[in-house]
């Protein structure tokens, strides 16, 4: 599945795709969110869960050059 196809999916379908086809890597706390990082094919995807409101605020690809990547580096291998 391409990035474009994934981005066009409704939220519930993105969640289902990550659950069935993705691999959970690690979870971190980031401001008011718990962020779960998944590997989907060869792309990293972040799920931003707002525990105070008990909802997912955003699901998005994480560019490998993003500054937030430093929070994950001890848990992932970048080729």
C-alpha cells in the first residue's frame, strides 16, 4: 500500500491496517500524547493517542529526518 493510499483511508481503516499489517516498535510520551510507532512495510507511522480525551488525534508517517526521530533511535535500526 502506498503512502497516498494509506493517507486516504478513514481513521478506523488506518488503525485496522496498522494492527493487521504493521509491526509495533515502541511507545513514547510526547507532550499530551502517547505516541506509538509502527513499521508498515518500510515506513514508520506514528499514532498519537490523547489519553486525557481517550481518542486518537492523528496517524501519520514519520519522516526519517524529523527531529522526533531522536526519541526512537535506541529502539529502531535505520539503514
